[in-house]
């Protein structure tokens, strides 16, 4: 069954949230903390080795209660049940949304169109295991009998961002295989990467859910040609694997049947790293680590599915995001992991969040008259502190930030880790408290500046503070905690989509550009240019001249 269509702005909670916003927008977080010494306890959640502190948000207990009421009024409970039970909630593509089935336990039953998909999921997992283990151990060899040294993942969007992000995140757990990513159709990238490779010892994994994506097929074809300059056609069987729902197209490309990994249309590209799309992850860190990551996600699924909404991390974080997006008119959210390993985490979430919730038509087909999908951005701390934090601290825009940090580092360098985490905690404190004119005055007075100098400098040194942050403090970056962290944001996306009354699992917005690129490619290849607007026409003429 499809999700219900309920306009969130028609709910009682929404109207009361508006009032709550009007009454509370003048509050300063400093005062909220002074008024309630237990605030950090009331507004935090402990789940397994995750501590999520959301007390540094511009909310009162009443705000949170109203946000939770909003979730009830749009019947989030019913939506969650449909999400997990294989209903075709991706209505515009007529598909179920079952990436959670990919990490379900072997004993689970997940019905898609009346059929339990778990045995098939586990069959593919077994294939990922045997294949990756044979490559890592050197049992499976290249066409000249040498073990593999390099793996190239050829894919784009969800067929690239997830594996790339995870392999960077789990670098500590990596084996000897060097993993490369070719996504962009920019030929300079392919040729740069190929320069580093020896065809005798390189495995190519072509990942494309549809196997029709121009970028991926162009890159794969270029690579195949390069490979065949040295190897023979029969050697493709040893060096190319493919992951796709489109097994017919894979066969046409010449991939040997034993190197074909199926995918399912009930898994969206941006949620697919848990499937064979994650083959390069299993190759990089070994199947056991890959599987442990899946089990971390499965635990988060269980938490999301069963915890009461007020104790439910994805639900609470989604509601807070809605609070700023729809009441404070905040347009963007920053995600700042204090771990260099998570350097691609925000880029990965950009696709997950913005491709899912960048919609302006509601589930009844009407244009919405409220804001939906947030803009996501971020880079690891502390680097970002020395780049764009100025704007978060003293700019004119309100930017809620998620801070993600770990109690223990992986290499165990306590001196470094304490410095890293001192910055982590200092930033959320500084963003919240800011610095008052009185504090600045005292500081400048202490520097023995004249009254005139103090008055001149003072306005520039004041920090308003009152900047909202969530702190997600996790024990350590492990395959398990990473799996749970990714799943947390996946469920946050779902909750927001439900509340905004949009369809989160299609992506029609990327089609028009693809179509036009096809038309323009003909203009570039042919002598005649078809009719375009004046600007595009002039640019095409300049390009061809
Ligand atoms: O164009 C967007 C998109 O469809 C993404 O949703 C998807 O992850 C990406 O392209 C790649 O698609 P495919 O895996 O089918 O090549």
C-alpha cells in the first residue's frame, strides 16, 4: 500500500509549532541551559555506543512535544510499517523500497510482491564472499597468472559515492588491494587512472543499476578497449565483473556469468552500498568487515523500527531538521565529521538527502507551498574550522550543524585525538554561547586597549552564538558503527520525506539534463547544430570553432 498523503501544514501540530516558533525565537541557548540544569539529559539519547546530544538546539520541551505530535498526525508509524513491509512506497516508479532487506538477518522474512527476498539476498552475499576472498587471497588470478593488485570501480552516483565513501572511512581495515574509482565521464580521469594500472593485475568492477548510464558505459568501453590492447577477448572473463539489475546488457558487454552480481529494482541507487554495489568494499576490507557493517545498519534499522519516537534517533534528528527548515527558514545543514576517514561522508549524504528530498510536488501531485529538502554540505573538522566556520559563527545565515566524533581514535595517538576532540567540543560550545559585548569588552580591556580602540573593535569581536548543533559521539569508527551511522541518516531521509508529504525514492529531476546532453552530443558530433536558445547556441558555436 502507498503512503498516505497528508499535508503537514494542515496539522494542529504545525499551527502550534508556528506559535511556538513566534514565542521562542527570541530565546538564547545560553538562557535555556541556565534555566534547566538537566537540559543535556532531557535532550540526549544513548543507543548502543552512540550518544546523541541534541540539547544545543533552539527547542523547549514543548517544541519537541509538538514536533513529535507532528510525526503522529502525519501517521509516521503507519509509514514506517509500510517502509519495512515491502509496500510499493516508491509510487512514481511503482517499486518497493527495501534496502533494509539487504542487511536483514538470515532468519528474517521480507516480502516483496509476496515473495521472501532474503534467500536471494543471502545467495548474492555468499557470491560476494567467495568472489572477494578469491581475489584477496590471490586464488583467483589475472590472465597471465599473477594475483590481482588493483581494483577499479566503474560507476557513478549511488554506484560510486557509497563504495568510495566507505572504503575511505574503513581505510584502517584495508588490505593490500589498491582501489580506484572512475565515475566522471571526463576522459582525463580515465586516462590518469589507466596510467597507474597494469592490465595483468587489475580487476574492473562495472557497477550500474540500470547498465544504461552514459558515463559508466563510456568509461567501461574505453577501459575494455585499453585492456584488449594487451589481453585477448577471452581474458575479459577473468578481469571484469559487473553489478546490475540489467543482466541482459551485462551479457552483451561480455562479462562472464560467474562474475555477474544481480541487483534489484527495490533498492534505490543511493541506498545500494549494502548490495553487491558494495563489492569493492568487500574487496578492500574483506567480506567479514563488509558484513559487520551490514549488521551495524541492521541494528539501527531495528532501533528505528521499534523505538518510541521520542527515543528514536533518526526521528528526533529528522524533526529537528524540519524545525529549522520550515520554521526558521534555514536552507542548509552542515555535516562535520571529526575524522579524516569520513572525508567523503557529506558528499555521499548529498546524494542520499538531496536526490531523495529535493522535490516540490506532494504525494497527491500538488505543488507544495512549504520548503522541503535541505541543502547538505560539509568537510571534516578541524580543516573546516580553518575554511568556512567563520560564516557559521558570524555570518547572517542560520546553519544547523551535525558534529560527528569518536571517543577513541584508531591508531591510538591520544595526544592527537585529544586535540582533535578538544576542537570538536569547543566548536559546539562556541557556536552555542558565542561571546557577549561584555565579555569582549573585558577581554579588550585586559589587553590594555584605549576606550576608543575598544569601542572600535568591539562589534567585530562579538559572537551572537545561539547556533544550533547536534553532537553524535560514537565509541570508535568501526565497520559496525559506520553501518549504523549511514543507516541513521537513511532513516532520517525517510522520516523527512514522510512529513513533507513527498516521494523520496524517485529522482525524475536528473532526467531532463541527461536527455538534453544526448541531443547536444549530436550537435557536437555533427556539422549542424540543432535549434537552441541564443546563449546555448552561441556557446556551442564557440566550443566547435
Ligand atoms: O542520474 C541519477 C542516478 O540515476 C542515480 O540515482 C544513480 O545512483 C546514478 O544515476 C547511477 O545510476 P546507475 O547505477 O543505474 O548507473
